[in-house]
């Protein structure tokens, strides 16, 4: 369930991140073929769910995918983009190979999460919603609790939670995640 940027209601933790993904438009068409409707009104009600499904599958919704949604549901790409930018959980750019959810909920805030936000800016040049220049790490600052306050401040990198994080341990965690990706790439290159 996506939540509006314009509400302070608690938000669910996003579904597990499976790495950077390019959007296969044939897969998008196949997904949309399951969205059937009887009239224009019903079609309009399906726009949000269609975008949500694409976003959950690929981690983002490209302009081309938005265009296909618009065509399929008889609306304009502008309207689809208005929805994508209204809800905080939608992304209109691909994430990096790794994704960090940096908890900025009350307990983590009290325990110094803003130092972690600052470390990401100072060391890697990334703020909330941005991806490092080498496409390795995307950062999302979560203004909601990740549910493990006893380990505040908390960051989640890909599917793993890390607690009691300090600026020093944060850079270690980021470097380790990025290096892991590099060695995987080297392995793939070596073993074809
Ligand atoms: S506020 Fe960060 S885990 Fe609860």
C-alpha cells in the first residue's frame, strides 16, 4: 500500500530490494494485461495499482512504462506521472545496485540518525532519494519506524538490518556492500 507524500501516517517497510533492474516493457505489458475494466471510471481507479505493481517489481517506473500504463488505461502520461510524483513510495529513476533505508524515526533520530544522514552526504555525496554517481548505492531516509528501535539508530542495506550504527560503522557497511558487488562482478567476468 503506497502512502501519500502529504500525510504523516505510518508507512510500511518497502518490499525486499532485489537489486538494480532495467524495465522490460514486454513484462510491463504482460502485467497490464491482467488489469481489465468495464468503463473509463474503473480504468482510472486501476492506475494506482498498475503503477504500484510495476514499482514493486522493478523498483521504479520509467517514462516508457508510464506511457504504456496511460495507453492501457485510457489516460495521459501526464496523469500517470502526477500519481507517481504524489506518492512517496514511487520512484521514477532506477535505484543503485544496493539500496539503503536509513531510519529517521523518533527513536533513531534521538540516537543520532541525522549524523548518519550527514555522513552519507559528506562521504558519498548522496541525500534522501539519491544514488551515488557510480550507481552503487541509493539512499532513502525513512521518516517512519523500521520496527527495531532497541537497536537505534538503524539502517537497512538491501535486506539486512544493522543496529547501533555510527558514522564510522556506516561507511564500513557501505564500503562492504559496494565491495561485495564488485567482487561478484569480477567473479562473473572471470567465470564468464
Ligand atoms: S525509530 Fe528507527 S527503528 Fe524505530
